[in-house]
């Protein structure tokens, strides 16, 4: 895993850092106002490319547990392309997490360095967290944002 972000990865980390402290708001996607983990990724996407690639339908807080559908993993493939191996992850990459093996992937964050990621955490805000083993083992996909101009 690359330790020092460069190029577009560095820009994405800087954008994610600008969201630090934004309150957690389910389905929110506004820097400084409120967002959830998906909203953080949506906001970074808008800042990189200008528009979101598709409308995000309304979702309940327990959408992954109730539906069992891998909506987040499918969106990752559709919008970012094939997942990368964890050992190829670099700062600025999108991380997708699964809370439990029997549930769909439900959480997202931005890799900020070899030991940290930025994410919107329920009952908190957008924060930088240490990528401790309990977080690492929940990662189910790593995606790189498309190069600006290629989306």
C-alpha cells in the first residue's frame, strides 16, 4: 500500500479532509451541513467531476439488512470499475465495508494513508479513523476513482 498520496489520490484525500467534522445525517451529502458515508463519496464525486453519475434512490438506515442486496458493491463496480486487491490500495481509494459476513456491504470510506481512512460515522461526524484490524477485516472492496476527464 502506498503511504504518500500523489496526483489525483492526494486531491481526493484533501477533498475528504475538507469534510472532517461534517455532522452525520442519514442520506445527507452536503459538506459542513451533513452526510452519511454514501453522501461523503457522492460529495467527493461532485467535487471531482461536477455531477453525480446517477440518482441515488431513498434508502432506509437498515437497507442492507432488510434487502440483502449488494447495492453498494454493485454501485462500486458500475461506477469505479473492478475492485483492486487490498495490497494495491493507495490514498484516495474508496473502501467498502461489510459489518457482518451474513450482511450486504453497507459502509464506505476514503483511504487517507496506510493506517487511516476518512468516513461519516453514525452518531458522530465525518472523522479520520485508524485502520485497525477490526476495520481491515471488514473491507470487502477497494476501488480507485476514475481519472478526472475519463468518467
